C-alpha cells in the first residue's frame, strides 16, 4: 500500500512539481485541455494503459501502482478545504484521442468515469468542480493546447500563476512556464473566458458524452 510518505512524483518531470504541490493550496483553479484529459479525471484503466504504453517506449522509474496513486493524489486537491472553485474545460478531441490510442473497451470505461465525475457521484468531485466540454465545432479565436491558472489566498505562501507546457515536437514536452505577472494572468484569464463561452453547459456536456458513447456502439 502506497502512503503519503512516498514521493509519488520523484520520477516525473521536475517542472511539474510546483504545479502539483500548489494544486492543494489553490483558492481557484481554471484549466483547459485540448489534447488530453487532466490526470485527476483518468479512470484506473486509462492510467494503467498510459503507463504500459509509455514503459514500452522508455522504462519509467515507477510502476503502475505509483501511476494510479499519482492520479489519486491529484484528485485530493479537488476536495481541498482551500479550494473555492475549480473549472475544467476539455476540448472534445481529447476524448476521441483515447479511443484511437487505446480502443473502444477502455473508452467505454473512461466515459463512464467521466460521467460520474461530471454528475458529482465521485467522492472527490463536488459542486466546487465544474467540468465542461468544448465541442469540435467551437470557433474560439485562440485555443491553446493546455492552459492552467491557479490563484491563492494570502496565507498560502504561493503566488498566483499561469502554467503552460512547451512541446518541442516528436520528443514531447520538455519544459513548462510559470508566469506571475498581472498582464499574463489577465490575458490567460481572458483566453479562458472565451473558451468557456464556447463550452457546453452541464446538460450539453452530458449530452455530448452520451453522443460519443453512442458512436461506440
């Protein structure tokens, strides 16, 4: 059994460590994902499949049990007493990529897991968290691949920041930036506002998940 004394993220890129630690202290979180689901929303089957696929390319310094525990740790941030609001915007394509990469059976399980999270049936996902899908036909002027904004109370010991990852082609992400200027926060916030304006509401999001589910039959 893994415990909190284990450094779950010792084998993950160092540039993510500040983000992961800060999630548990954040007052507000806003994030957009265009190509992949955030780790907290991975069902166990997807987490295991991703670990197995990555290990085939290059052995990872941790096992599948740690990969699952990493997701659980990220979920704990969603029920932090510090968290007042958490908005997760996901581009529809991120879901379709799961089917192409891992097949229909795993896609079924992931859609069930996501539906339970959206509907608030998960112990770690309550009314503080809003999960909305941005449909493929959305026409926002700016659609970044990934974008996250965290803000904090004065007592948190952390500065509000924008986080985004830099992808350098076929070898994947090599670095990430943490921007703390007010200009960066304002611009990123405006970008997320635009994306949110194109995102489906609660009922529309569930309807799109069901449409995708129907396409698997």
